[in-house]
C-alpha cells in the first residue's frame, strides 16, 4: 500500500486553554481516496481543517503527535516554511 498523502495523528485543539473543540482524532488520506469530514454545526470540522494547515486563531492551542504531508511532519515546520508549503503542496476547500 502507498504512504498516505496526509496523515493526522492524535490531534486535539483547545481555545483559551479550556474549551476543547477537537479531541484526539487521527486519520489518513491515501492517493486516489476521497475524504469527507462530516458533522453537526460546531463539531470541529473547520477547526480540524485549519489545524492541518496550521492556520488557527491566536487563542487556539494545537496538540498532535504528527500532521504529515507526504511524510513531511508539518508540526516541526516554522511559520516561514509553512507559508511556502501552503497553496503549493496543500490546500483546503
């Protein structure tokens, strides 16, 4: 089997160090797959997508074992490096 294009491991997001809006989710998207994240309004779908792109508001705190784009762990990347990746290697619709 191919390596995943995108892999998210143990993602949690909190706001103001209290309100947890995403709680320990993991998923992988492989070449040729269609991935859909569905849920009720306010369930954390948009925050999950923003987390992958590391575009969260200042009062949000992200915790994850890894967010990997083609085996490149984005958690370890600086904001400068992420700016070069966004829109070229990853994007969200």
